[in-house]
C-alpha cells in the first residue's frame, strides 16, 4: 500500500499505535523509549507531509 501522498487519519494512527503496543507486549526487552522511537519513526512520513502543506493548527 504505497502511495506518493500519505495522509494521516484515525485508522492509520490507531494501527501504528497498536503495532507499537504489540511490540512492547511481545518483547520484554522493549522499554517505553523504544516504543516512542518506533511511533516517531512510523509517524514521521505523515508529519513531514503536513509540514510541507503549511503545518498543523494548534487547538486548545
């Protein structure tokens, strides 16, 4: 499922989070820092697209 334009939606975010969680549960040598690094690596392509498109709006 390779596309030239990646968009981050709730389904993709949940899939990435689930993969990181499963990795942490399945492997006892994985700590929180490694899980965060995995999430960061997986989300980076999606976040770079948003930055190129003008960034994200802050809410709150």
